C-alpha cells in the first residue's frame, strides 16, 4: 500500500506527485541547481553522485519504492507493509509525530530498522573495502570520491536538520522528539558522498539504498512502515556550495517547507524581502551585526560609502582607504583601487577590496590581499 502526506500530515491514496514541481528561476545571490539525475551514478562517479545530491523535482516513486523494498531484503528483513510518501522532511516528521495510535504512530510502524537497513551494511562494505584495499588504499579511494562531495552534502543536511528543529517551537520536549526522530532518518540523495565511495552495483548490500538515493529524498525505515520524502523543488547555492539566494528561498520543497540563506548564513524570509528597500540609515540601525553585514554585502560597500557620504582616511599611490564605523561591531575597511589596464572603451575600472579593520594605509591593505607586509609590496609591473 502506498499513501501520500502533505503539509497538514493527512494521508490518502497516492494520485500523483503531490508537493513537487519544476525548478524555479535563478534568484539574485544564488544559482539554481539543475533538475533530474543521471541514469548511472555508479560508485566512483563523482559527477553523477554530485548531480544526485543536488537533484530537484518530482521523485521517481516507483524506483524509490523498489529501492526501499530491496534495502529491506538486503538487510534480511521482511519488506515494509506500507510505504507512505511525504512532501518534505517536515511533513514526514509531522506524520511520525501524530497520535500514538494513528496510522503512522509508534504502534503501527514498529521499531526503527535504520541500523539494519543502513548502518550495518555500510559498516560491512567499508570493512570489505578496507580489507581489499588496505587502510591507505581506502583513504586514497575516499579522497578521490566521497571527500569531494562530503562538505557540501553534509552542510546541506545539517542545515535541513537545523531548520526542522527550529520549527519544533512547542518547547524542549518537542525539540527532543524531533531530534530523536531525525536519528531514524536515512538521507537518500544526501548520502551521495558515501554511496559514491562504496560499491552499489547489482548484488551489493547497498544497491537498494543507492536506488532510493537516485530517486528520492530522505526516508525513515521502520519494521512495518517506510516514510519516503520528495526531493526539493528548488536549490540555490553559491560557488562555494553554500545555500544562497537574495530573492526567495534557497531550498524549497513543494509542500512549503523552505530555508532562506544569504551566502550560507540563515536569514528570515521577511529579512530578504526587506533587502530591496534598504537605505544607509536602515543598515546603520540594524542591531544584529551578522544581518547588518548581509545588508552591506547586498547593498554594496561602494554604494554605501557614496550614499552615506563617507570620507577617505588614507590615500597613496596604490589606492584609497575608506572606513565604515558600525555600532557594536568592528569597522569595515575597504581599499578603492583603479585597474591600471584600461577597458576596451578606454575607461579604467574601479575595484573595492575588503581588508582587515585595523588597516591603516591603502598600501597596507593592498599588500594584505597578496599576503604581504606593506614594506614588502613593490610590484614590478601593474596589470
């Protein structure tokens, strides 16, 4: 039996891909990740598993459910009696936290089998590879496969966990319950780093887990029930792989669960909406220092300097040093430099370099960007 759950946590017979949609437009401050996943994504295929981790859009429910059942069989367990779909990890948690005697309550779902389905086969596969390759060989394998995906996928998973805990606003007991349920989760597509390093070919103990990861998001395995989540419908990250978007959610699911961030820093949705109407006065009066820095980055340091009538504190042949005093925060120091190579139209482009707040001269600031002391900075030729 298969059911679906939306934001409200109610279930019914599946009639389509609820809570999923197409990737939205690229937003300011972040690039949208491509939808879809490659057909392969075999062990060692870093690019393929990177695409799995970043995939958005509707899950392949048939393939995911087949993978769930296979994962149970590979673990030596009976297949789950029911597979229930949720629009997001938030919807899955609401479903699992419903009335104890409900259709997905503790009595109906049984105990968690995550240890048997995920942890034990993973440990066995890692042990096999250690024995086959040796400790150094396994280290080299991990270095060229999983480690290349680990930071971005783990950071994204941690941010989702934090967002789910933040929404458990009922008090310490609610937060503790959510944290415990998160321990039961298998991360699906966000387990890509490990699956990239391990063997997931037909017959592998991890074949079922890999099939779910290629087809769906997070999932919760229990004795008689598995809850499987849709993938996000939008994902926006910067060049460093951090969640990043200035005009909407950086991560969004079709049922409304969303996370907002600017260059990796979590921010409220209402804060992003305000960025379009910023003024120097509004930036100065923001009490939260981290949010004030986001405002400055979005507004532009050079624009802030111009519109707040800032005055230079030092000038030499390398450029102009400006300082922006900020209440209850360190000063922002910027060096204004002019590119010595003219543009095709004959103009010279101006650049603004962020330098440490204790910078005293423009030369010191420019030298710092090259990792040098001021007296050691003496370029033979400027380009």
